[in-house]
């Protein structure tokens, strides 16, 4: 999955802390127990020696079965004695071991050479947390998208704005449910401010992340400012690499960014590079098709207009309608 490198780093750091805390807590419990029951430490040493003796018995040969049975009986007696000592302190043998959050991988993140399910879940949580830092993601779900704000009056062709927006809603939900890094199409959401473009793009982001893919969401202005600052050495990071490698890039409010030769070139590089590698983008903009042609170069505009599925948004500013209710 195409999560940003910093997401992986954050999750690895979390797992390392979990593992360290579990092991340190076990060490403290062991120290407390052995301080009041020093015989317990002697038993542990005897059990360790019994294990070594069993291995030597196999190597030596002779009546291996008899020797192993004797060692097993001795080890069992030691274990029962240790359990009794632990019970005196209201403890169990498990209390002498680390209590890892994930019992499968012991908070390492991998299991049998594959990523553990706990790490997959943590990656999704971290990606969602970062996305939600700058956006009201919890409020922008498909379930929270309210079609009642869109007019239900038919035009001369018999279509209502609500019907058209319901079609957009169903299309976006299907897009999120069927998302795949190499077969999903690019989307161009167009329409005036407040018609739901950001809401549905964030709803897509939330569902796609929940399905285990890496998503980067940001306004064109903010992302381009980061790229420009990093390019000219004003800040550290590699935002461009992250934008090119994530599974889904959502570029919000295209056309609101400060326009220069650098920013136009950067946007074209992002769009062109992701198209060449088959990685989808969702772009939202308040610009009409003609305004886009006027605002950007013909090469840039034709690339978007010609290879993106256009999703037009209709209606009145939902944000103003909501404010009017309060």
C-alpha cells in the first residue's frame, strides 16, 4: 500500500514503544516477585538447566526415553512449585512474561515474513488521524451527505438537482467501494463553492483508507506551498515524492493556488507522472472548463479535460443553507 513513509515511521515507533513498555513492565513484575520469593529465581535457573540437560541426554544416547521422562517429571515439579509461589503473591506464570498488545507478532509488526494484521490496522488509523488533522473527516462521510439540501424541482427535461446529485453520490460511493490502484479512473469534480465536492471527496478518502489504501488529501495551494518551500530549501521533506507514490491523491480547490511557472509545472508533473504510473487522482475545482483553459496552459488543461471523468456538481451553497438554519 502506498502510505507515506512518515506514516510507516510513526507506526514503527508506536510498536517499538509498545514492545519496550511491555518488556519493561515484565521486568518490574519479575523483580518484585523474586524480591519476596527468591526461591522463584532459583526455580527458573533449575528449569533452564533442565532444558539443557534434556538436549544433552538426546546427544549422549543410552536410555534416552527414560532420561527424558525423569527430566520431564522434575521440570513439571519445578513448574508446580513456581506456580504455588506465584499464587501466594496473587500472580500467575503469565505475569512473569511481557504482556504485548498484539499476541501474534509481539508488537513487532511482522509475522512469518508478512505484515501483521495489527500493523495494517495501525497504518490505517495513523493515515486517518493525519487526514483528520486538517479536515473534518468524521463529518464528511457518505452517511452524513444530506441530499435534502438540493432542490427537488424538475427542469424542462424532467430532471431535478437532487436527482443529479444523488447520481453523483452513488457514483462516488461506488468509486470508493471498488477502488483499486491501477484500474480506478481519475475524477474531476467541478462546480461552485459549497456544493459538496469536498464532502464527497473526503468521504471517498475515508472509505479508501478504511479499505487499506494510502491517501493524501490537501488543497492545491497548501500542497504546492510545501513543494515550493522544499524545492528552494526553506523546509525539509519530500512532499512531491509522497504525492507521486500514494495510492490515491485528492487535490482540492485547484485554481485557488498562487499561479507561477513553478506551480503550473509542479501540478503538471504530478498529474502526468501519476497518469504514467496508473495512480488515480481526484481533483476538485470551482473553475469551469473554459476558465481552466484560460487559467492554465493548453497542454495542462487538455491533459485533465481529456483523461478525467467529469463529475459536475449542482445546486445552491449548502454551507450557507446550513448556516441559515441556525
